[in-house]
């Protein structure tokens, strides 16, 4: 098992899907949330190891979604 596999929590971020559905760019979301585009990109690409509740709340506020719309659990096989 590689180190990347060991870090796989099974949590998947659906940020790209929510942005597309709402017609919002990652840059616009970053401005509205007050987080860097780089940090949101890490989250969007499932490379984040943690997220602040305040950031999570701000993303949900801007995208008008629930946490469960943004983060889903997909266990590995």
C-alpha cells in the first residue's frame, strides 16, 4: 500500500460539480469566501487533509448548499 493509499479517507469533495451547476468560477468563490484559489483547488482536487469549519460554512453559504452536498463518503474497494 502506498502512502497516498494510506491517506485516502474516502471523503470526496464535490466542489467542481457544485461550481459548474451554479455557474461560479473557483476564482469567484475564492473571493466570496475569502480563501486563496490555491487552497480551494487543493480541496476541489481531493488533496486537502483538513478544512476549517469557518471555511466550510462560508463555502456552503456562498454555494447555498449543505455540507453533505459538498463532502461525500466513498469508501475505497
